[in-house]
């Protein structure tokens, strides 16, 4: 299974790097990232693990804020890209190709902060991953993780009923969001598109799980949930008409006591 997931990200690495464009999509920049940053708090001087770093823009961002960053990803291609982008900015980040399902090379109690941004919905091994993230976090350290909101998950059992295209934003208006079979936890495969509108070369696997599954798995691993957020768009931009009505992302902060 892990080989299959790795293969998807290797094949999609260039398209994904194009989509992220060095600082995230509009949804990341205007909805998710400000919330994640607030929950991470002051990272200066802290050992931060970016778990499933992708092309690494968040690893670079927090390295610039003074964190000592280690960045791990399953895809060798994405780690290579991430290294190159880091060198361009003269930053120091430790990189590793690896899986957050089994962080074999990392000893216990190392990190002050772990960020798993939009990763846990792409992995089959949620329980193992929470256990591993708990193990490598020091006591008193925080895990901040984000997912696409599982109750309104259009990569899973949900989708928008679309209306007319708004000529100003270029996006279609949302009539309502429909959800069915929320309790059916299973893998869905979806294709993303690049900023130019080209289809990614490979489908991406999304593992739909209920909110209860995420929370119970987190708690079983030993974490204490501190904060749960459903961030809203930061600006009153008509582009985010749909995202102002129902939550797009879910963000969690948990502590190792
Ligand atoms: C949606 S991307 C998010 C990347 C990055 N965190 C961001 O916010 O841009 C998901 C990432 O998870 C990585 N990934 C998938 N399974 C993984 C695993 N088992 N261990 C580590 N990384 C994994 C993929 O290679 C991909 O880079």
C-alpha cells in the first residue's frame, strides 16, 4: 500500500510543486495557514518536524521564523525539490525521505512541535502515524495537524451542487453541499489540476474517516486535544463564497502531557 501511495506522489511531484507555487494555494493562504500559524505559536528556537512536507514551503516559512526544522516526506522527488528550494533561500533544514507511519530513524522525545499539514487524510495508517508522532514529540510538545474537513469532504462522500458561474470570481456558485455515506470509511481517488488547469498525471488517494475516528485515534495514541478549529476565510473575498458557508478545513492542536 505504501509503495502505491509513494508512486502517486513521485509521479505527481512536479504538478504538485507547480500547484503550491512556493507559498500555497489561495485556500491555503487565505483560510488554512493563518490558523495553523496561530496554533503553532512562536516557533523561534524550537525543534519542529514538518511531517509530510511536500515541496516544503511551510518548512521554509517556519525555518525563516527561527525554528530548527526537520522535514520528512514519502516522496524522494518532493524531498529533492524541497532541498533545492531551501538552498535557493540559504536556509538550513534537515531533510529525510521517510514515512510517518514508521519514523524508524528518529529517536523518542526529539521535537518541540510537529506539524502535519494536509497529510493524515492521504495516509492509510492513521493509528500508527499518531503513535509515531507521539513517540518522537517531547513531553509538553505540541502536534498541530490539519485535514480537509471530514464532514464536508468533497474528496470523499460529499460534493457541492453547483449553480451558475460567477463572472467576477470565475467560480461556480454553490447551491448546497450534499453529504451521504459519511460513516463509510474508505479510500477515494481524485485527480488534481495544476494552476494552468492541466490534470495531474496520477490520481491521489484520500482516506475518508469520520471526525470520531480522527479524535479517538489521536486520544488512543496518548495525546490531549487542546484546540479544534474550523477556519473561515480571513478576508471578505467573493471568491470564497462557498467556503464562508461551510468549513473547508479542520485543524487540531494536541499536547503530549
Ligand atoms: C497534500 S500533500 C501536503 C504537503 C505539505 N504538508 C503541504 O502542506 O503542502 C501530502 C504529502 O504527504 C506526503 N505523504 C504521503 N504519505 C506519506 C507518508 N506515509 N509519510 C510521509 N509523507 C507522506 C506526500 O508525499 C505529500 O507530499
